[in-house]
C-alpha cells in the first residue's frame, strides 16, 4: 500500500484501511507492519499540526472551521491508532477477526521495539530517533490498554490481557519504573479474575515480567507457582505450566503437575515442560523417579504414551543412547519404577536391544546396573526362547555366578555389601526364568540354594527368592515341602541338641493338639496383646513402634529368637507357594505343632506376629484348621497391639474370602463375634486397622460372598465423614468400591437404595455436629453422590449380568425419605431432606403404585407434619406437582400385593400423631395447575385408594 505524501491529513483513512486488511488474514501482517511503521516515522517528522473539529460552510460558500487544539504528528498517529484499536477491544472472545487484529498489534509493537533496540546498539552514546519513537509509543500504548484492565465488561478485560500477553519481554525495557510496577500490580489482580480466559491471558502477560531482577522475579514467579498449584481451572494451570520460568526453585512445582487431575495437563508435563528442561540430568534422582512413576503408571494411555516417548527419545539421547549409562542416572537399587522404565524403552526402541551384549566379560564383572539390565532383559524376552537362550547363561553357569557374588557379599566392605546383595537378588530372580529340564544343572542349583539358606547372615529379601527358585527345582509340592522342612530341621538343631522336636524356647504353656488338626487356646495368649513388661527375658522400655528396629536387636547368629524368625520366614515363603490341602501333605503338621503354634504363643511380638501370619497361611489350606482357630484370630484382632491386630484382620478376611462368609460363619457359630469385630475395627483410632477392615469388607461385598445393609451404611458414613479425611488409603478404597459395587448389579444398587435415607440422615447430623469449617462436604453434595450411585441407568450391562433392572428405584428411595420426614423432628434435617427429594429421578418408570404411595405420603405430610420454612414448603410443593402430572389419565387396576403395600403406607400415616401446632396452617401451593384442579386430583386419588382398600376388606 502506498503511503500518501501528507500523512497527517490522511491518517483517518490510512490506518483504518491497514486495520481492515490485517483482520482478513495473518499473511499480510508483515507487509502492513512495515507500512504502518513507515507511516509512524513520517508522522513523527511533523512536529506541530493544527487540529480542527467540526466545520461549517457559509452562505458565500467558504468553509469556516473552529480551532480546537494543536498536536504533533506522532500524537496524531497514536490517537488514530488507539481509536481503531478500541473498536476491537470490546469484541467477544473467539472472534477470528478480532484475534487477528490483536496479533497484528502485538507484531507491530515487536517490530518497532526491535528497530529501537537496533538503533540503540548503533548510537551508543545518544538516543536515536527510532529508539525514542519506539519508547514513547510503547509507553503510550501500554498506558492506554491498562485503562481497560479493570473494566466491568469481561470481553474488554480479556482483550486487554490478550494484548498485554502478546508483548515481548524486550518491549518492557522501554517502560518507566512506575509504569512497570503498575502493570505488574494490575496483572497480579487479573490472575484472580472470575473469568477463566481472562486469568489464562493474564498469566501469559505476567510471565513476561519474569526478568533478571531477583526481587521482581521472585514475586512474579511465586505468584505463578501459586496459580499453578491452586487454580481450579485446568486451562489456567496449563498456561502457568507453559510460561513459568524453569529454574531450581520452580522445577518441583512443574513436576508436581504430573499428578494433576486433568490428563491434558499431565501430558503437557512430558510433552512441553520436559522438552524445555531438555537434559533430565539436572533433575534430582528423586524427581526423576517420581516423574517416571507418575507417567508410566498413569491411567490415561495418552499420558503414559507421552512419558514413554520422552523416556525413549529425550532421556536416552542425553544418555548417549547407552542403556547402562541411562540406568546409572537412576537409583536402580531402591527404585520402584526402573523396571517399568526399561521395559518401556525396550518396547518402543527395538534398536536398543541390538546394542546389548551379554558375553562372559559382562557376567564376570556384574555391577548393579548390569545385573538389573540382565534381569529386566530376561523378563522382556522370556517368551522369545531363541533370544532368551542366546543371552542368558545355562543353569550350571548361573549357579556359579550366584555362588561367586554371594561370596563377594561376605568379603566386601559394608558399603559394597548393599550393591552385591542387589546383584545377587537380580541373579536369583533371573534363575526363576530358567528351564530346569537339565538334571545336572537342577541338582547343582538346588544344592547351592539349600546351602545359602543355611547361611547365618542371609538377607531377608533373598529368602523368598531362593524359595521361589527351589519350588521350580523340586519334583512336586510334597517334595518341595519335605525339602524345606529338612532345612528348617538343620537350622534348629543348634538350639536344643537334646530334644529332636521343635519345641519353642519361649513357649509359656502346653498346646492343645490332636493328630490331624491344631487348635490354640486363646486364653493362653490373653496377656500377649501388649508388649512384654519390664522384667521379662527380653523386656522393652517402650511400646513397639517399628518391628524393623526390634528385629535389629535379634540379629545374632546364636540368638534362638533370630533363628526362629528366620525359620518362620522360610515357612511363610513356602506356604505362599503351596496349594495342596494339608491332608494331602501330612509333613506340614510337624511344622504346625513344633514351630508355628509355639511362635503364636511366644512373648516376643515379632515372633508372635510371624507365627500368626504362618498359621493363617496354613488355615487357607485346610478349612477345618481355619474353623478351629478362628476364635484365636478374633482374639488377636481385638486384644493385640496394632500390628498384631492388622495381621489378624488380614488373616480373617483371607479365610472368609477363601471359604465363603455365610457357610464358614454358620459352621463356626462366630457370627456375633465377627460382627462385633467389624464394628470395633471400623471405629478404631488406628488408621491402618480401619483401612484393612474396609478393604476386606469391600472385597467380600464385591465378590458377593457377603451382603449386609448395616455394614454398607457404616462404610458410606466412614467415606463421607471428616474423621477419615487424612486416611487416604481408606478413602481411595471406598472411592473405588462404592460406585463399582452399586453399578455392578441391580441387587447391589437396591441394597444401597434401602440405606439411602438412613445414611443421608445420619450424615446430615454428623455434618451439623461439626459446624462450620469442617472438611466434610455439604449434605447436598453427599445426596448428589448417592443419587448417582443409585441411578439404574448407570448399571453396567453385560451378557453375564442378566438381572432385571428396576428403573423406578428412586421411587422407593423417595418413599423412605418421606417416611423419614414424618419421624424427623429437627427442622434443618427436614429442610435438607425436602430439597433432596427433587434431585431424585421420578418419571413414568416409577410405576403407578409408587406414584400413589408418594402422593399419599406427600399429602398427609403437609396435613399431619406441616413444614415451617418457605424453602421446604416450596420444595415439597414442587415435588408434589411433579407427581400429579402422571395422574391425568384414568386409574389403573392394582393387584392384591400392591393393595397390601398401600395398606402399609396408610397404616404408617395413621400411626403418626398429628402435629397440632401446624395442622391448621395454610400451606400455599405455587404451581401452574389451578387450585381447583389440583384439589380435585388429590381428592380423586384418595377416593380411589379408599375404594380399593374397602373392596379388599369386603373380599
């Protein structure tokens, strides 16, 4: 576009034409920016120009003008520029033309700023004209835009913040300190705007203020980190995540978003944030672990895929595409996610596998990373027999390496022992993948593992791995059990050379034992629920806080308690692998009588707990044994210390899951004791005990082996009440169990519907007792959650689930709520119950019988138990009106069963005494239906019900 020679005179047409062109497409922005800049320079050359406003023509035809003021060309340009900009600032969001104009303005400001900076570099000792023009214009335009940042119009606030967000950080260098502080203060206010889009744009603009000034940078960065953590909008959090500065202080806040509730935000951490950080080595090892753990275990496959891509490309690249070097950047010894990370790399980068070499030198010089790599690689390709056999050593050679690195543990320093123990553990895991068809290799491996179990100082985590491999090297389960018993017998020989039995050295009383089953008298351990008192053989000064600390006291090769503990660990690992009934494996009874039973009665807490664990595993293999020792487990769960309680509860629930709740309890006759145990455990002050009993009950109810309305109601109450807000394990379990239980079957949903009213009433009272400031959600939110759980449309339909779904379940729930309104005396509770009625889904699926029940109850509620407050009256009237619209058609015939149900409702209403204080109060009815038609409908319905009841009586 050619610029006219007289720029001032044609500003009112030239600038609008440029704005008109730039809103059509962004492709012409560069040309128009240069044209507008040239026009600005020409205008700035005009130092002073008269400005006239209004003109009139005289009778002689001459024009007379009224003189208004004078201004230079630069001021005229600025005035015309903002006049055109103002027309765009009030346009609503998502208008493409307005968005293009705002981008054009940002591009123009960036262009003149760059020219100003270039001119400043050329004229070091004096200010150039280009720099001065740029500085004055930036100051003017930002000052003008800030005038609308606090406007009432949300569209104007959005456009203002959007314009400021397009400013470059270099343009802010032209601002004065006062204007800069004003801009910062206004943007900080806007990041708390009620509009999400305004907050997002304000964050982008505020991020431009992060500079080299330490104090300024700290204030702005702290505000962005606060928004990143606390803003309720995912869009705003993503804006803060993208634009906050990346430094040592902000990285923890950025990585924290890997656990954001919004999957897009979580994905952005791996796709955008980590691309900016680039080299993962600047992160702490803990941060790397947490980041990988969140990404690789994410439920959203898109987030998991983004984490895998970041891991297999960016991170591996910065490790020189070397898997071993990558593993050195992770703490594989204590890592919980290194295995999944390496498997993800193998799956997404097959080329990495081709670079691996498992030669003799590799196995002779195993490090922590090499051993871990070999173990994970073997697990990755164990289905591919060819690759597995090519990389892994044969059984005999692997046994040699296991012996070699086991010897290194005893010869190494204390610091290196940890690494060698880890290497040995990886080799034992690897041994579990091998094929033991070679008899020579099998015998060699079995002999080596047997000797290792006999070693006095063997790591606890190695015992389970050794037992696992030995299970694979034996012929069958009976041979496996016999071999383990022989090892235990050899371990115990040093305890009592004069007695060949396994009599426990701390056994206080004789046991009641028969030839086939074991039964321990709970009275013999009635004093063992507490830690031993001072004066016993192993007195403790304080209660047990950590069994690991106590275990350190026993780590003596000659200590019989330590030997017993080791034997019990071996037995526990063996029992976890066994599946045969004890009757088919008679050699187990020797262990039961001589090791496990005395351990249960031991005065050493750690021995007693391990004994209970082993006895519980034995009970899972024999129902008769479980039945005879159920009383023992109940006793330990009630009177033991917290750790023993937790262990006993887990055993009880495992037994009930294995043998079935109803059949097993009916045989034992312990129904009342079990119910009392559930109740006391749910009310326990120990969070772990609460969590275990909730998890156990959830498993029983989901598996359909146990169903109890009272227990379900207690679980619902525990889920919502504020006392469990810090028990995340319990909350997480119930947050999964309750919706799955209700939506898995119509029967489960019916049970939840039966406790709807009683649970809600109890929770309302709990909420009222806590008062304001409680962490408990409001009763209306609780009711909405219960409504969702009892929604029949949410039931998962499948071929295996052929239950008939009752789509009118909310009708029965409404009946129970109305009954509760008759009996409830608290005004606030009644008010909430009335509001909740209208949240239920009452439609034609409810059926005519339920509709008549509801109408009968509603009418009698208003006459016999009238409501005081207007809110409750309006709610009950609205509910009643929603019922009456279904009675426009003629009455339907009811069968005998339905008539009996109406009789029950009628009897319930008649049993309720009239409230004399409110029976005469006239309750206004607000509805579109006339009073006459409504009264007639109610009268006809009541007459119809009375006639049906009379007919029934005559018959």
